[in-house]
């Protein structure tokens, strides 16, 4: 069971998490940092890199927040003292970086404090309620290899070893996000990585179920930030969920789908504010045909390479892809014509160098501030009307690229970000509400 930042974001929320996990079922509880903490730690790291004295004030401010949490969370003086002592040690560690050259390892150490704080405070609260639980140090089992990929074999062995130490314990609490790297230095699974931790742990222990608890009742069929009247989706397949998670539905870290899929463990998305709500179940079972959801991913850059040499030539695409590979830049969408290829990336760190090299093969054009609208479902291509509804909906939206047929689960559309709102709402109207009846939906218009 993984709980995100808002789910442990206040003493009150921590109490309800403990209440939720306190039953007889054996489980590992994976926690994020309290909401806002990792952002503060990122800011503090930046200041420490710059040798900026303001780091101290930021650290003090964050410490004050935690002191307030401790005062509110614990009922007895003894526990309050233990928790305060722990906090003081963590924040003194942060202060010790001030005034020295700041390294990458120092930064990882700073970023790790959020999860170390949230898990320890939660565990101490379990102690106060005399709930038998163990705080498992993620740094003793979570590890990535030289390519930054999780070291599944190591993770399984080490977590097994840890769990065997406590044969009678049912409740384990551990940190999401943080890990060690191949040389044993502290590292992490990148922002939002606690979901990934939970899924990797679920895979390693062959769990019955992996539950991700957040502050929304599962995947919605469209982005609730931009579209009114969206609905939670009850069931998704792993492939559908992977597409949605990647293309912008912020609720789940995209990498957390494969560990569940590999071990065929259902992944359940639940809402901590509404624990009784069914949420979304992601499993290998594919249910219902047709379009189920729409998501949007911003900050996309489209690159077009046009070359007369591509005409009836082979090997052209390989050369183009090799440029992206050599700069470790993933490609998301591709479309080709006989003399040109367009593709999209979201990581633009090496864009200038990539363009320079691509120019060896033809003329290169770049469009920034684009959005991928991703339409996801099961067997979309076999569903009558799906594609025509999509085109109808986008009648007035300038479409830069379309990708269809890459899988049975997805249609991707690239448009200028300024047309995103219209595209999402029009698609919603044509795909999820009956055009004629839509005035009957309360709150829709
Ligand atoms: N605390 C980390 C972050 O804010 C990891 C997570 O919450 O998943 O990115
Ligand atoms: Mg998250």
C-alpha cells in the first residue's frame, strides 16, 4: 500500500493512514514525503549548490513545520521527545551541508530526508497506538544498477532477507522514492518515484495486490483540471494504464505499471479521502471494447526531418534514430511520409546538438510548446465510429501529427498547446457524452 504526499500531508492525514492500514492483513506500507517537502528539499539543494546563505533560513522554516507536526501528532510526552530528537538529527544533518562544496551525493542525501521523516513519524505514531510494526529501511534493499534501472534480483533477495527477520510482524512501513545506486551511494527513483517503489516491492514479494492511495478516486476518463464532468474508470488493462500514465494522467508514475504487469499483480488506485470508493483496478484482464480515456501531455517538441534522399531509400530512419539514441533522448510519437519524418520528444536537454546532427541528413524544422492528446481504450480500431468521432471532435483543432495503429489501445494526436483545452473538451463531448443529450448532465455546461 503506497500513500502519496497529500495522504500523509498533515498529522490528521497520518492518523487516518494508520487507521486504514491497521488490520490483520500482512502488508508493506510505502510512504512518500509529506506534501511540499520534496519541493522544499529541491530548493534547499539549489541554494546549497550556489553556496547561498538563504539555505539556512529555508531549512529552519521546514524544521518548524515538522516541529508543529510532532506537537499535534503525538499524545504523550515520551513519543513527542523521541520524534523531536529524530527531527533535530535530520535537520542538523541538512545544516551540516551549509558552507561546504555541495556534491551530487549530498543532493541525493538531502532529497532523501522527506521520506525518512514521513516514515519515521508514522511508525512512531503506530508505536504510540501500540500497533506492532517495523520500519524497514528502503536503503537496505532498494537499488538501481549502472543504467539507473532497478536491480530486481538484488531487491528481491534483500527484501526477503529483511522480512525474514520479523516472522510475526504483519505491518511494515518503508520509504518510497529513495534507493542506493550501483556503487552503494544514496540515490532515488526520480520525482514521483514512490509509486514505482511500491510496484517494485509488490513484484519482489509477489504481493496479492499493489495499492496506490492518492487524493483522487482513480484514473478519470479525461483530465478533471480542464474538463467538467469527468468520471472515474473502474477497470483498465496494464497496457491502457501504461499509455494513460505516460501521457499525462498525473495520478500514477508511468514506470510503476511494468513491475505489476510482469508479475501479473493487480494494481489498485484508491482515494484516501474516500476509502470506500472502488477506485480503478488495473490488471491483465481486458474489459470492454472502445475508447475509455483521454489524457494530455504538455511541453512536447516536434522535430521534422525532410530529405529527398529518404525517397525509396533504406537505412534513413536508423540514422535518424541513432542520433536520438546517442543523446539518450526518448522519442514518443512518430509519423512518416515518403520524404519526411516527424517525431516528438519531451526531454530537450540535448536538443541543439540533436538538431545539428540531424541536419546532416536533411532539412530540420522544430515546433515547440506542443501537446500530445492521447486517446486510450481497448481494441479501438475494431470499434465502429471511434475514429470518425475523433476526427469530428477535432474539426476545428489544427492537428500537427496523428499516430494510429501503433497498438490497438491508442490514438495520439499532436497539437499546439493553445488548442489543448478545446481538443480535450470537444473529444469529451463526442466520445463520452451523447451530443444530443448532453444538456441533461448536471454540471456539464
Ligand atoms: N517525494 C518524492 C517526490 O515528491 C517522491 C514521491 O512523492 O513519489 O517526488
Ligand atoms: Mg505521486
